[in-house]
């Protein structure tokens, strides 16, 4: 079941590796089938280029495995809480990107120093630290990601989401780009942060950007 969704998780997992957004088995991806209330998530500890459709785990958001012989990603709770509590996210990506993770190591939020961060929100918060795979981390991530489509995970990595896998991945790309620009600008001076009014304007303009 869910052959197309499983293949999409595999495809985008490999894109994370190909674009240097994570290393080894770091990171995980999922999608939520709302009609059946099931989550499809990548397995724990298997390199992305070795994952097959049979390795994808089908489970509930609270941990009951319905299909698959593999252990799900250790971060399944962090995916599950988003699907349980939000209706605007059907795809989640967790990765260990370089520049946005650098901000997470500093435990600093990403402010609106570049307008493209509007794809995620008016800024991106950094969640309080908790050990990987824990309920505490999932709650911290959920709280810090409210009204946003991305969150930095202190001393860990990033989490992004969207209504489509493309949107979740685009948010990840823009978060990484804006984090890189912000860190480079910070090394030369103090970046100028745009106002909430302008970021609200950007959010509205993005709704009609491109080919509708």
C-alpha cells in the first residue's frame, strides 16, 4: 500500500544526501495520510540510498506499527505530534543541515534578515534542547514551531513541514540559504532585520507568487 508515497520518501531522502543537507543516516522524512490517520516514515539507521519501499514504516502518530518490519525513525514522536496537533502539515522533513544547524548549536533563532524566510514564517525559533528521540524533544519542537513551517532544534538540526513534500523541501532549502547568509553577514557586522509588517507583506505576496 501507499506505493507512491513510499517512493516519494525515498526520492527526497536521497535528495537530502545529494544536496549535502544531511550525512549518513542522519535525518528522517514522513507523510501523513489523513483519511486513514496513518503516518509513513523512514526507518531508523538505514542509509537513504539503501532504503526500499518495504523499509518504510506505516504507523499511527502515537506509535502503533501497522505495516513494515523495520524500526521507525527514532524521531517518530516529533513527526507524530505535528500531524496530531496541526492540520496544515502533511509532510515533515528532519535534517542535519550545515548552516541552520550552526544557528541551532548557538541556540539562536533565525531572524528576518532575508525576506525569503517568509516561506517558513516571520522568523524561525530555536526549540529548547532535549535528547534525540524523546517525548520532551517532540513537545519542545511543536511549541517552537507554532505558526511556523520550520524550527531549529538546539544542538541537533532542523525540522520543516508543508502541505506537500515539495513545500517541506523548499522550506528546508530556503532555511538553509537564509541561515548561511545570516551567519556570513553576522561575521562582517550586524544584519538588518526586517519588520513584522514587511514580513506579513511578504507572506501575503508569496500566496500568489509563481504559476498558480
